[in-house]
C-alpha cells in the first residue's frame, strides 16, 4: 500500500469521524433546546468549543444553531396548538380516556401492625404483621357491577395478616372476593360469587371482618319517612364434598330497620335466622376445635341459631364528645340445650367515624360466647384465637393522624369460661392507611 493510499484512507476516516461527531452534537443540542429554553447559553458554549477544537467550522456551527432554533420553534408551536385543542371551556384538560377507566373504581388499604400475645402457660409472642388489600369494581352498566379484590394472607378465611418471618420470604397475594351484582330496581340487589358479608352486625361476636361468604344473596331496602327498612338474605356454601350431594350449606335471612329519633339520635335493630343443613356429622375446615364433638369426632348438630342485634346512637352536640352509642348482640343455638348462648355489650364514644386528622373514638365491650352457641369457624380470630367457650373484655382507641391515616390501639383480656381457664392478654398497635 503506497503513501497516497494510506493518506487518502486516513482522510476518509477523519471525515467519517467528523460527520459522526456532527450528528451527535446536533442531537445533543436539539435535545437540550427542547428540554429548556434556558439551555440556549450552554448550547452556544458547546458549539463554540467544537469550533475551537476544530471539530466543526464556524459556518457549520451557524447552520446547526439556525436549524436547531427553527425546529425548536416548530415543536413549541405544535405543543401550544395541541394544548389549546385539549382544553375545555372551563380550562380543564379533555384528554381522551378509555371508557372502562371512567367507570372503574379502585380502592384499598394498608395496615402495619405490632402484636403482643401473653397466654398463661405459653411463651410471650411478639409479631410484626402487615396487611394489604386492593379492590376493583367495574360498573358494567347502571344495573350491573363486577368486583374483584386481592389481599395478603394465607388460606385462613379469618385473617389477611402477613407475619414478618422466614428470612424476607415473598408472601402470597390471594383472591379476597370476586362477585357480580345486579340491581334491577331501586332497593333490590342480587349478588353472586364471593363477596363482603352483607349482614348488618354491630360487633364481631359472630363474624370476623375478614370472612367473605360464597354463594348468592338478595338484599332489599326501602326508606319510609324517618325509617329505613332492610332484609338481607343468602344461600351460602360452607363446603363441597366430592361423591356426596349433601353439601354443608347455610341459609340466612335478616330483617331489620333503622329509625331516626329526632334530628340527632337513631336506633338500628335486626333479627337474624341461620339455618344450617348437612353440618351435622361433619367437621368444617378452619375450625378452632372448641365446638363439642361426638362419636367419631364430628358435629352432632346443625347449629341452627337466631341472633338479635341493636345499636342506639346519638350526636351530643358537644365538641369534646360529639357522638355516643350503645350496642349489643345476642345469639342462641336452638339445636342444643347446653352451652348454647352468647352475647356482647359495649359502648363507643368520640367521633362517629375516624377519617380525618384529630378525630378519635374509644370503644369498650364485654363478650361471652359459650362453647356451642355458634360454629367456631366464624368468630373474631383475635378473641382468644377465634375459639368459642370464652369470655372477656376489649378496649379500642382510634385516632386520626391525617386524612385516611389513623392509629389504632386494641387490647383484649380473655379467658375460657370453664375447664382450664387460661387468661390471655393480646395487644395490637396499628397504622391504617386507606386509598
């Protein structure tokens, strides 16, 4: 290869490198100009440096700056026109949003918990726990909704808590509910699938708040002057047994009413009938092991029961204690003659609900649930592990830290009614965040 060929090759490589640098420089300059008009001074400095280094000529620099400014001006004009076209008359933006987004609601909450348990003859237990729930409801039409929810926790229907454990193990996120509802007329709603408990109860004596029944429900309500009438009913599946057509079922009906007593007080009352079928002779999953068992270790009765619930509340008009309410619930299992009753009685005062900063509420109650008063699958899991045959008191303090953020302190003092009466103290400190 002679010297002229080598020199020509070097010149070509330099020219190619020069063009590459020009392209990169132009891209950098155009990007900078588009990001901010204040970048103009820095662009001038960059172009001047490229001229001083001999990378580009003064003529090339001028051409680049002119072209960049013209392109930036065009882009700004396009943005201005698009923004004007997207503005409504009231000045708000009117960007097109997919239809399904506009008719879908997203809700959820997060809870961070410290829990301490002290039961006689057992080691003290400290646990860090958390809960996340996410719900989506799509309004298919004016009469039809479809809802789906997810929550932390395992298979236990009475707990969506996730304990901090197992070396940072990734926990499960499970289906919390999935349902469709149909409202053919005002005051009538049909629900099917897995859904939030539609029964009205002033306490968790019978139903843990995490339980989601499965089956179908019919809900009726009607307002008449100062009263509201309602009837909640359902056919719920307790278990499905392969090879046996007699599946355990629950039939429930709950008529009730709420009546306003003047402008500041109300009384709400309901009577609930629970009819169980094919429960006798079985044991249900996730039971607490405290109902009486017979023969081969199965339930000897269907646990048919009725419950009476009531709450009397009043707005006091006082800034210090704006609201006070008394509440109670009674249950009786008519299928047995011993250890067949349960009740809860309590008072709450402060703000009616804690949603905003500095709102507060205190609740105190006493409960007694005899061994066979109710199936031990459903009661509050924090009340002596969800067992029946227990009694004791509970105190709750809730305080609003900010809008939709609250602190809750909950203390249980429980013991067994008979037998080996081991006392249990349970304390929970929660930070609740709703979104």
